[in-house]
């Protein structure tokens, strides 16, 4: 079980149809941009957001929603863990091999 | 396995596969099976999208079809049976990469191909395209007998005693959807070779088979069991020194039955056969297998010579030309062009057919991503295979490709063509021929990134003069303890770990997946990525200072021990 922390949180999942990383917005829908994610200031807010996300999963819109710790910066929320930062930003490498 | 296999006819023109490529040629029975299987999964995907299946219900079904959900997208792992492909199959990979992925694919340490950016809704159409060229994604995931792997030089190696492809195909047919072994305690990997040099990493497989001949020329197998990497690495132990050919299936059934009966299902980390073999001890495990074997109606499982002959007949032979053993064209080109000569030294191996050679295409350009090939490069390699190697391409467990039937006269032109697409690097077996798993850039299980570290090491050691001066040195990188990057058996192994939320890398020294396998020893505390690149430099430095004439890295390490390396790497800590 994930450790409960005091850090602000956003809720994320993968979209069922294409597996894309999505973030739960204040409107209760999903965006592929973490900048659109609604930041939950406390555990109660995160749990409520997860409730919305689980209902979405039950409607076969997304897969396996969970909450992610973030820092809130001017550009928007930034995940604290490398794994989630990579999920938000995409692979840290040039994904297309280059020919000489 | 169909008893009528021997009677079936090779039917390559039906789907346009190159007729001389050394793959097992499907017939209508095989193709109908694949078609049914695709239709079954198409319905399962539709039911998932319609909400009739939950993710918990769908997950085991998609895994049975090689479909994972990774960090950014679905990943489809395509089986490449014992690593052999035709040019048409590789072009089809390119088509799928362009149409359904981001224009590239990734060759893995299990001789398979992964597409990293797949949409669930597209998977049935992709499986249709794969089935068009006799490919699928069955047995690339789940707790079944996985796609059998083999020596990439099978059938052409100058040191080969028995062609292992025919037996790998026997095992593929035996294990495909085997009802008794589709829900094992954990996954089960079999590798087979038929040469004295082990290019298939036999020692790190659940079962490793070495095909050989007795004094009368009869084929049999040396059987190893209980090898594996991951959280608890073990080198396989010898189970049988000689298993007659006709008992191959019966004996492996006995091994799998003992595993199925006694393998742990209560703890995923202790569920592989290596744990059972370790806890029982090899002698007790052997007794259990022999007892099961003795109880079996062995005659019913007999691998009849006609079946082997039938399968052998389904592998096209290559119409080699009668050539002089040594090519004058090649000799002159080597003298005239040192860069080409260097490539021949590392990337070309002896062929059993006079005048021919085996060419390894290292998918490791300086600073590149190990195992990644773009769609355009796939097309170009397929063209080269058609032009120079009877339309056949092999995949290696070291994430490289092989053209197995190249006329020595053609090697200069082949190298130039490979160089033009970025794959002419003369580094097979050298320090930049790095194995790296996808790591945290793609993989949902990873703790740390592997690819960027591989790229940085590759850039640091890009100078080919220096690489050739260092000689054979195998670096293998895994982004987590599951060890898909084989770090335990790297001469230098690198394991990515999560150190309080920060990526760090633990180094091991002295591993090997060759004939005498060894698990590397941990050097010391984990390092940052920057420190790791410098640590590799330090290890290489100690080796070059200390090596004596003719010593490879592993030889020097064995002679002087780990301490000088450890002292140098951690001197500044």
C-alpha cells in the first residue's frame, strides 16, 4: 500500500482505449496535460477525487487510477517521484532512433 | 504436434515469405489457428471496451496475447520463434511501427520485438497484420512456457554439432497452448543451443538444452535446470548429461510436472523453478523428475524420427554457391580499409559453408538506444537481407540482428550499406555493445532509467580505437531487480535502484552468461548516474593497467580479484 504523505496530490490513470497517461481535472474529466490536473491539498480531497476517478474506471474510461504526490509550481503541479515525472513528461530520451 | 507434420508440404509462396529463409514454414493448419486466435482476442477487446469485462478479468487475457499496460501506453510483445525472421516479416514490423506506433520497434533480450506505443483499440488490427506473415504474440507473457530462444548462429555456425532450430520448433509446437502448462506457478523459459560456444545464455534459463551427438552420431541433449536472474539469481544445474532425442518431450513433461506440483504459488518471488531446485537440491529434484518420468507412458510421448524429419523438411535450405573458402575480394578490402577490417574483426563470424560468413548488425550506434530500430531501418535491413542473405534475419539475445548467409565477397558492400543506415558500428562484444532493458522510461516495474545511462556510457566510449583496445567487455543494465537487462551476468552489471526516491545504480563485476556462467559480485554502495559512468571508466582503467598479454577483462578480474577495482571506484567516496 502506498505511504500516505502530506504532500499535495493529483489523480492520474491510463486511458482505457489507448493507454495514454491522463490527469483528473477540476471538472471531473481527464486531460493528457498534468497542467490541467486539479491539485488536492489534503488526503480528504485526494480521496474524494479518487472516488470520482474510480467511478470513471467503472465506466471503462480509465484503468487503475491513483493519487500522485506533487509540488505546486508556477507552471503547474510537478510530480515528486521520477516515475510520475516521466509519466507526465514522456520518456526522458529521444524516442525515435536516429540514423547516422 | 500434428502427426501429419511430415506429410505437409512447404508452402511459402502463399503469403510471399522468402522461400529460402531458414524459418519454419507454416501451412494452412497453422494459419487457420492464428486467424482463430486473433478473432478470439478481437472479441475479448470488444467486450472490454464495451464494459463487459473488468480490467481484472481482461488483464490475464491480454497478457496471453503479449499485451502489457506500461507507463505511457500499451506495449505489444511479438514472439520471434528462436529469433529467426524473414525480410517480409521485418517489413511488416516496419509497417506496424509506422501505422500504429511512433515509427520504431525495440528488440529484446528474449529475441522478441516490442512496440511501446500501442493503442488497445488497434491491437486486433495489428494482430491481423502479424498473422498475415505468420507471426503472433502468444506465449510472450503469462505463466506459461514462453517463446523458446536459441543460438542466433543456429544452422550456420562453424562450431555447431546439431542444428537447434528443429528442436526449438518441436518445443514451440509442444508448448503452444499446452493445457497442463498454461497456468504454471510462474513463467518458464527454455533456451537451446547445439554448439560448443554458448551464444544462447543456456545457464540463466529455467531449462537449458545443449544438443549434442554420441560416438555413434545419435542426437541427445545435455539438460540444465533452475537457472534464472531476477531477485534471486542462480546459474542452472546439470540435470542430465545425456537425454536421448526421442525422450525430449517426455522428459521435459516430467520436469514441468514436478514444477507444477511442487513450485510455490503463495509467493511470486519464490515461484520460479530455480527456487524449487535450490530448496530441494538438484539431486532430490532429479529423483523427483526421474520418478515422474518412470511413471509416464513414455512410448506415447516418443519423439519419432519422422516428426523430426517432417519439421526439418519445413525449414528451407539455402542454395549456397560453390565458393572458395577464402575470398580474395574480402582479403583485399580488409587491407585497403581499416574501418572495414575492424568491423570484420568484431562483427563477422565463421560460417560452415565455404566462402560465406555470418554478419552481426549491432543495434548499438554511438549514443544510440540499444535494440531500437526505426521503420525505415527495418525496411533497409529487410532489403539487405533479400540482397545478401536469402531474405533471412536473426535476432540475438544481446539485442542485435544477424544476417546469417552472406557471401564473403559481399561483406564490403554490406558494411557500407549498414553504415549508411547507422548500423555499421564495429562493436559486437565490445564495451558499447550494451544490453539495456527499457527501464523507467517505459516500464511500469522499473525503479530507474536504463537507456539514458546506456547512451551515456556509449558516448563516453564511442572511440572505436579505444573500444578495440579494451577488447571483449560486456555491460548489461537493468532498471530493476527483475533483471530483464541481464545485469547479474554482465562482465560489468548495472542495476538501477530507487534510493529514497532518487535513481541510483549498483555495480557488479564478474558475471557471465557464456559456457561457464557466473553471477557478478556487488562492488559496493549504489552510485548516481554521473558517478556510474565515471566508475565504468575507473574499472576499465584498472583493467588496462593490470592486464597481461592476451587477457580479457574477465581473465584479469579472475587473476587480481575485485579489490583493485573497488578501491579505485570508491577512492573518492
